[in-house]
């Protein structure tokens, strides 16, 4: 006991004389902040949360880095005003180095804010207007690739006369415009029916399409009008085949569309999808591979440039790096970035099987 007391007294005396035990060194690695504006609430909350999880997986999977990465998530609930507020907070208060946005709704709000502030901005969307300027990029399967796959599907069906049903939403209007352009080039007859996202009556539109003897109905829609369209289509027993880009992913009642094929973007490699389902049980994979890719590309750029120059790179440095990064093997396939900052990836055909979208043709 005396020995123990003596040891304590000696340690106290040494401390008083300034002889302290060696303390751990502080972390001197630089921190790169990446703001993420994501729909974590509202009608697309499941998608938004899976996008968040994919980004977190990307951070976990990224090899040991000379740079620490902090992802700051802001919920915008798929609302443009909230997206603007989130962007201003991340830029002016959090002082982020880069921004990631989910969907063209947020991308179009953030793009003109990122450019004058020289903040690198990567939008998970296929609206090329979002990529306007030096610091803005987009990553998603482009409408042109989706449209080419869709028109080939129509041609394989032997269809000669097409009805195009499209909701007034920027990305989906862009898909439909791309389909329309190819149909014109191929001299395939078509008629277009545009409607609002809250449209509640498709009886007259569908009856008109039925009476005009269209060979195929093309659908590009989102809820709630999507579900109204599908219910009307099946209740009125419209016998015209239905094709779509992405839309069937969002059907409220998957039993209605069981077995149907549609054109879509790839989800991501199977390992990523399996991890996501194991984590939260979700099989809603829409855009998760793109989120994983964007987070990984940014971490790769900042890390390699820091190792090279021993300084946190500027947005200009990262832009120059990304513009040279072609043929990169991403979660959604081999990626190519064009001079406008648009990352290209392929389109696929999916089928609803047991209520879940499954890739059946690449």
C-alpha cells in the first residue's frame, strides 16, 4: 500500500514540475467538406435515404486517405425553395468544398449558386442544363441513351403509330423530347399527350388513343398522376401495349405492372445493392449507383491531387482532374465525361418481377 501511495505522490510531483506523460498527436490531416442536398423526407424519402446510404458506403469503401472527408447532409424534401436554403447554408455557413444534389429539381437551383462561388457541384440527374458552367457536372444515364433503347424496343414490337404520354416535369419532359426526336428521324407516326403531375382524369386521353388505333402507348410519369393513369388504363381494359422510361419504378401498386418491361438506368453493381438491402431491407435502388460514383469520384480527385501537391486542391484543380477521367469503372458501368461536364453511362431494360425491378437486358 505504501508503495502504491509513493508512486502516486511521485507521479504528482513530476506533473507539477512539468514532466507530463506524452499526449497523442493531434490529427493534422486536412478535412474536405462535401455538402449533399438530398430528399430525406416527402414522397421520395425512401430513394433519398438510400442515396444517403450509398454515399456513406462510398466513404466506408474508399481506401485509407491522406484527406478526411466530411459529408454534410441537408434534407430538401424535393422542394425547390428548401433546396435553395440548403445550398446557401452549405456554401456560406458550412463552407463546403463541393456539393452533391439529388434530382434535377435541386440541381437546377444549386447550379447557378455554385458557379459564381466556384464550388464544385455534382448533380445526380440527367438534365444537361444543370451542368452549365465550369464547376457544374451531372451524372446519370442521358435521355438520348434511354430514348434510343426505348425506340428500339418499339421497333422490335413492330409498332408504327405511337402515343406519347408525358408529365410536366423537367427530366421526364427531356426523356419524351428525346423519344420524339428519334421518332421524327425514323418517320414513325406519333401524337403527344402532356399533363400535370397532379392530373386526376385520363379517361378522355386514353379513349382518344384507343379510338385512333395507336400500336403502343409510351408513358413517362410520376406519382400521383402516374397511379391514376395506370388505374384508368387497366380498369378500362386498354388493349394497347404500354412501354415506359423509369415510370414503372414508382408505381404505387406493383401488382398492376407485374411482368412489364421498361427502359431505365442501371442501379449499380450487385455488391452495392446487396449491402444496401442488408442494411435497411430496401430494394428501391433508383440512382444509388450514381450517388456512390459521385462520392467516390470526388474523394478520388481530392485525395490524388492532395498527395501530388500537398495542398487541398481548388475547385479548378478538381475540375481539370475530372475532365481527364475517362473510362473510369464506376458502380453503374464505364464512365465518360464530355467537355460539358456530363458523365455518360448506358441504358438497360428492366422487368417488374415479384414486385421488384430486375435488369433483364443490358
